[in-house]
C-alpha cells in the first residue's frame, strides 16, 4: 500500500456540524457530524473518489502543498492532513497497463520499428558470432543489477542516499519493520534479475533460441511487474519530491533486452539459412525413367538395326 497525505479544508457550521472540502478534488465536499468524525468521514470520501477515478481510467491529481492551500483560505476555515492508504490492486493495474500498451499506435509502431532494425542488424552479423549480443546484454543486466541504484532519497542536510537491490536499507532495516520488508523485496528482486540475466548468457552461449526467447519474455514480464509495484509502493504527496527513481537503470535493462533480441533474430535467421542450404528438391521417378529410355534409344546403332532386320527376312525365306 502507498500512503498519500491529502489536505482538507474544514469550516464549522451553525448546527455544530463541519463542512469539509477537498482542494485536490474540485467540487468534492462532505459533512461531519462532529469534530471527532472529521478524519474518518474525510478518509472514506477520498477513498471513494479515488476508486471512481480508477474505475473511469481518469488521472488521479497530485496532492497539493499546504502553502498553496493556506494562501486561499477564507475566514473561519482551517486545514489538516488526511493520510490515505491505497490498496494495491495488482491484477487491475497490470491489465490496465497492458491494455494501454495495446491501444497505443505509437507503441505498436515502435515495436515494429525495433523488429525491423534488429532484422537489419542481423544481416550484417558475421556467421558464428550471432550469440555475442545476447552475452553482452546479459553482462550489462548483471552489472546494472549490482551497481546502479533502484531509486535515491534526498535527505536534508545529509544529501542524497542511494537505494539498490543489495545496498542502502541495511541500517534502516534495524529500526523499521517496513524498511526491513522493503529490503527483503529488493533482495529477492535483485536475485531474480541476476537469474534472468544469467539465463540470457547461458542460452546465448549454447545458441538455443527457444530458451533465449523464454528468458527474454520472463525478463520483460518481471521488469514490468517490479516497476509497477515500485511506483505504487513509493509514498506520494510532498514526500515524493525527495524520492527519484533511476530511469537510467530502466534504460540499461531495456538495452540488454534489445541486444538479446538481436541474438534471437540472428540465431533464427542462421537456422533458416541452414535449412534452405541443405534442402534438395526431389526428382520425379517418371522423368528418370524417360531419360534412361532416351539414352538407350540414342545408343542403338542404326546399321545394326538394319542388319538385324535383313537377317530376319532371310530366315523367313528359308
């Protein structure tokens, strides 16, 4: 679950109730019967609104800052933060993401262009070197997993703090249960990324295009799943300004997968060429028989044939 702090504006009414407005959601209001019920009413109202926006595939607005809201307050109004935890619906998120990919013509065109460029590149690869790109891609993925940070956190006074799959949360994990759980998830994810990268290298070395294809698909699926969960789990609101995800790391993973695709296309093309080179069209037995008959006729001496006919007539006369 991700936590976002939304600002609400409250105003006491004459009947003792409280009118609640939500600066992040234009036109949204609610009424609390008492001061004690303000938080629960506001929380449920925000959750209902978020569910409606997700259902209609609308953009969820970014939480406003307190200084922006405070400057617009009227007399008798006061503000407070309402922390809202959003339940992560993994199935809905994945289906929505994949549907958006399928519906975008630019994504389809980009995929087709990538395939054409990979095919063009494979035509220039020397025979016997088809697997080199897959090996390089696997090595890049391993180095990327170990050395490049997943995201960084800007800590006032202390500066930027890098968080990776195998480093960065060790100290915090000793004091926070959430940090300890995050460390376990990152560690497990890092091991899986290394395993997939190793599979890329192995399948490229043994030149097995089927295993290579499965490893590429597995890499892509896990990469999408990991970053969907990461973006959902990261806190929103003002805290998000201090957290930055490393898009360079994502780019390196995409480059490694693109190189693996080149090797897959190269191996596939090499296999097709071998099949074509070893294929010999079968001859028609009737044609062979016809050729043999013609050769027999051509080898017969016409003089010998005439002599034989003469001998036959002499024998009949006798």
